[in-house]
């Protein structure tokens, strides 16, 4: 049995495209929050200014949503 090429594969015949998007979208946003929130946490521990934690979390969420837009929104 041969594998289907990219040209032969349609969304109706393959439900993996939807499943991939369903897992990718929250993963981008959550990863952004964790990475940038973690950097904000490290920066707040280093400088003793606790405002960097929420700034990092918000920045990570915004950048994660922006990456989702770039990948799926166009």
C-alpha cells in the first residue's frame, strides 16, 4: 500500500489536518506564556521588580496568538 502524496490528500479524506491544528493552536499560546512568563520570572528575581512576570505572560500570550495568526489565519 503506497502513501498518499500531498497533492492527492484532501481534507475530506484525511482528518489529521484538523487534529494537528487543534493541538497546535493551544500549544503555541501555552508555549509563549510559559517561555516569556518564565523569562519574566527570571528577570524579576534578578532585578527584584515583580512587574516583569505579568508583562512576560501577556507578551507570551500575544506572541503566541500572533504565531497562530501567521500560520493559520492567512
